[in-house]
């Protein structure tokens, strides 16, 4: 059984806490009894998991933009966090083609601002920069990418996250390692490169599972832009729990600091078409209702066709393994969606019940 008791009463600052993955992170840390401060813009979608769960009432949620260094620094000074998890980003590939300057501003300079606040805040012991599997120069090869391979994302989103990794490395080399002996202060810094996440409560645009849910709600066929693209899919709790594990381990022993891939096993690298077919099958199994999909390639901007991670390092160092395969994850998504659609009296309570149950199931490896 996985144990989050380490986080009880720990002061955690999370950037990007109002997003999909950030909301699940907050739920897991609330589950553990942590003292959480979140710093982010308002929830990025009109309908959001953060608002549905009323998380603003359960934690210290601060509205702010990581591009505003002075405000961010003020929050660090007031909170004095022990652990910082940087998740704020412009995370959509297609949006990065439309708004490249904004994407680089948020994903690169935002990271600079967070790291500079970490550097100036003596309470910080452990810092994790959450990036993406798309940081690697993608050669469309069959074997997974390792942490020591070239970083050179293709599109503005992917490339900006590659830059975020390089910024983190530069800060480690320039400011943190040389200061360990001089100031007697140790800050453990890692980056985590996760594959595509799926889970209940994702309302983002240009993501395949939210597109499936929206189609089901409207009684329409699911539209798939590129059914042959292959991605490493994993339930959102897989990387969230891996991030918390890395933060804890390096907090306790700085030698664990480094760069880590967080992804599923090889058998959970699905094509988009296969993933949607699985969703349709499980939706019918759980609800009795038939849903289908159609291929409508729209000739959009370049996106990788094949991308896979090699997670040997994380497995070897921490004895980590993914707990839920894609079929398990899809069952959890349908369970969440049924709770969301069917609850009429206390929707928030029902959603929280399902999410806490899923967190418990994950921790108990059920």
C-alpha cells in the first residue's frame, strides 16, 4: 500500500492547481492532510474540475499569473513552502501554434520566475518541475526515449517545455549546487516528463477523452482527427502519485534529485483509434448505451505520430510500477462520468466521493 502520511501538515505550493491534473493533485494532498497553497489563473475551462469540487473552499487558492514575478515572490514570502510543484503551463499543442509568444512566455519565463522564487525562499527543500514527454526530439522510433536523450520539441508547446527543462538545469548548475557548501542549504530539484494523462473531470479542448465525453453528452458520434497517432496513455493518478513520490524521496535524500520519465508500460501505448474504441466498449458495458466514432482528419498542424517513454530509471531507483492499465483507467473515467451525469441532489458530494474512492483504490493498488 502506498503511503502519503509524509505529506501531513507539510506546506506545499502548487502552481497551476486549477487545471485538470492540478485539481487531482490537490485532492490527493488534501487526502493526505497537507497544507496546500495554489497559485494559478482561474480555471482554464468554462466548466472545470476545480470548480466542481469546490477546491477553493478547501485550500489556500491564490489567483495569479506566473509571468507576474513580484506577485509570485510575495506569495512565496508569505507561504514559506517546504515543497514546490510547478505545473502551471500553456499545455495545448494546437493552441501553441495560434499563440506562440504567449506559450513561450508562460512556459519558459514562468519557469524562470518560479525557480527564482525558489532560489530566494529559504524554506524550500524540494522542487519539482512538471514538463511533458514531448520535450524530446521525436524521431518517430519504436523504442522509448530515455532521460539523457536530446531535448528539442518540434512545436512551440513542446519546444517551450524543452526550454523549461534547460532553464531548470541551468538554475541547478548556476545557483543551487555551488551554494550547498557556502550557505549550508540544500534544495533538491527534479523534472518529471509525463505521457498523456486521462481521467475523470477533464474538460479541455483538443484532448481525446473530453471529446469523447462531449460527444456522448450530445448523442453524437465521436470525431477523431488522427486515429493512427500513438501515445503513452495513463490515468492522471499515475503521474500525480509519481510526482509526490519524487518530491518526498528527494526531500529526504537530495541524491534522488534528477530528471524522470513517468509513463505507462509498453502495452499501454495506444493509437487514438484504439483508445476511442476502448472508451466506446466500456461505455456500453457500464451504461448499456452504444456510442461510435468517425475518422475526420482535418489536416491540422504537425503533431507527432508516435511517441513513447522509457521509464526504466524511475522503476529501478524507486521500484515504481504503473498500477492501472489503460482499460482500468477507462473504467475509472466512466465511473466518474456516471457520477457526474447522474447526481442531481449533491453533485459536488458525489464527485468528491468518487474521486476519494479512486484515490483510495490507487493507494491500495486495487
